[in-house]
C-alpha cells in the first residue's frame, strides 16, 4: 500500500493544537472514577505522530473530619483506556474543619495512539483513600462552581 513519510527535518514539529476549558463542577466521593467535563478530541494526521497532553485541574479535597488525610486521584483516559494518573493529597492538620482544601494539579503525558482516527482524551476523578473524602474539580463541597480547568492536546510529527 501507499505510505507517507514526513520530509526531512519535519519530525518533532507541532502539527496541530486542540484546547478545551470547562468550568463545570464535578464531585466524586466514591472510590471508583467518574468522568469530568474536561475532555477534548484530536484527529492525528499520521499514525506515527506523538500526542502530547497537558492538563491543569483546579480542584479541592473535602472531608467532614478535619484531622483526616485526604487523597484524590485524577486520571487521563484515551477513549475508554486509562493511560496516566496523579494524586492530590492533604494531610489533615485540624485547621480546615469540614472545609475544602484547594489544589491545582498539572499533568503532562506523551501518548502514541498509532491512529489517524479521532481520539478523545478526558479526565476522571475519585476518592483515593475511602471514608468521607470528596474529590472536587472546579467546585466547592456544596456543588457550586469555583474556577476552570484546561486540557491542551498537541500532535507532534513522528
């Protein structure tokens, strides 16, 4: 079959950039991941392209016990496959009561989906420690909005 090769010197160049921002609040107190509204799709122009994903999630960890450690996990999903995860953690210090502890979590991940089909990346969150911890993206414990989160996807020539 026919194949396409990048001209000499093209490898490593940014071919396209897609960005999405959401202010939708997503809350999860369970120990299983829930998808958030932070999602974007890219259609690679070549199957040997590298996809670079950069995310910034504004969030908070809430707990009814001010002395309890709070851990939330944030994962990056391609389609239905989890490909990367990070944690947000706060050790209970007795100062915050049942209030939320804000965080900003950044993720940078290099992916090789080996496709030219439209590929969707999204962010999921969960309570990673059990108990009464709630992991919140873009919001407060009462469910109201607070802040925005962004995902940027770049196609890099192979």
